[in-house]
C-alpha cells in the first residue's frame, strides 16, 4: 500500500507539538496528536506502508503487530477525512 498526502491540505504545527490541518475541499479542520503528527511528517513524500511502519518502529517501543494495526486504522480514518490517499 502506498500512502500519499492530499496536496490540497494545509498543515500548521501547533505550539504543543501537535498539528492542525485544513482540508480545502471540505473546509474541515483536523487536529493531530503527537503520534498522528509523526505519521504526517513521514508521509511528506509518498511512502509505502511497510517503510512507514519501519520508520515508526525505530522511534516507538511497541510490537510490530500492534503498530501495524493501529497505523492501518489511523490511515483509513484519515483517508475517510480526505487527508491522504491509500493505493495498492
């Protein structure tokens, strides 16, 4: 699976380390916590799901299975909000 940012999303770093996004097409705001921000930073360029997981595994102390499940769920939720696209 390839993960790509929606180019029509405006992002801004918040003072607390989180990120706020504006999805231009919908006018919807989305805020990210620290973990979602870490994902957002890693998908600045299109990235494969496996490379994304490998990058996150290097930073977080969590099992690979848990990380894959959590990230997959987060990515699908963000795709539903039109923040990113997922392609096989």
